[in-house]
C-alpha cells in the first residue's frame, strides 16, 4: 500500500507532562506514549531509511517498530487520518454534498482567523468565485452523486454574502439541473451575519436556505474576538431578529484560549 504523510491534519503536543494526539479530519484525540510522540514527529516528513535509522537509534529498534505498528493500527481503525492511500480499488466514490467557498475575503477581522484576519493572503488577486466556476462545481456534484435522491450545497467563505450574486446564480442553476435528474437540493450557509439584510433574508427564506451564524458568546465575549468597528453581536441580532421564526438559524461558536471558560456557560444557556 502506497502512503504519503498528511501532517496538516494532525497535531501532537505535550501538556502537563502528558503527550496528546489530535486529528482535525476525524476529530480524534487521545493520550499517547512518548515513543509514539517521537515517531509522529519524525513522520512530519516521509520516513526514509535514514530517518528510520535515526529513529531506531533514539528509541531502539524494538520500540521504534512497536510505535510504527501502533500508528498503522490507528489508521486501519479510522481513528486518525495521518496517511492517505495513493492507490485505491474504488475509482469513483459517490458524493452528495459540496462546500462551495464562493469568496476568499471577509468584512471582519476576527483575532483568531486562520486566513490572515480574513484577507487570506497578502498576494491574493482574485477573491471571488466566478459564476462559471460555481456552475462547474454544481455539475461535478450532480455527476458524482449517483443514486442519491438529494444533494447538499453549503455556501462558505470568507464571508459568502460578499459574493451574493454568484450565490443566487448557484441556487438558480442547481435547482434547474437537479430537477432534470429528479433530485432535490438542500442549501445552507455559514455567515458572520453582518450582511443579512432584509432582501438577503427574503431570498434565503424563498429558497429554504438554512444559515449558520458565527457568534462566539455573549455580547462582551463575542466582540472581544470579532472585530467589526462596532458591536458585531448587536449588528447580527438586529439583522436576524425579524426572521428568527421564519428562517432556520443556528449559531456556530469558535472556542479559543481567550474565551473557552466563559463559552462553557454560554453553551449551557442554550
């Protein structure tokens, strides 16, 4: 079986004298042995013969082999996504959902944002997905959805409503093409909520688009990390209040080191 490493998805760290593993893709976390930790550090790069010799010298051949077998065990059990298989017997895997990143830009600057405070890159020249690219993505989803009776499209960003015109085109096109294939389309959107004006909400309501609004706690807590020039919390509540009984609205909370204790109370309030 040919394998390659995927270290972007896995984190190994030490806290209070104990070693831990966390896999982003599978959401798996567990305490691990020190030898396991050392192997994972080596596997941040392809494990060449030289690396294996160095690892064996560090742990001893027996411990090194045991640790590597432990990793293989976790992979086979599906607990970690540390490797991906290059060769697969199944050439085409049916899919029925698509996360469509329609824009790599944002009108906010959250302090914890992984995308350079919402700018994504200093060298980014084109931030918005074109309608043509979006239609091709819908075609790909429909083509590979096989016998699924429905498909699901999630609008994502950045802040997806910065590219609202393409969102409207996707809904028009996907609904039309899905009907030809006797399929149903389910939509949702992840948004910071600041652009949910009446006309936008009316469109979402007409097309039964659920929204997931980013709120990181009570007003004071939320506005510490979500930088908007004014209160993000108040702006969102004002926008969604008239539609809370009409639209399907949920909230998504990002927990980080500055708010995790208070957010425990916030989540319990729901």
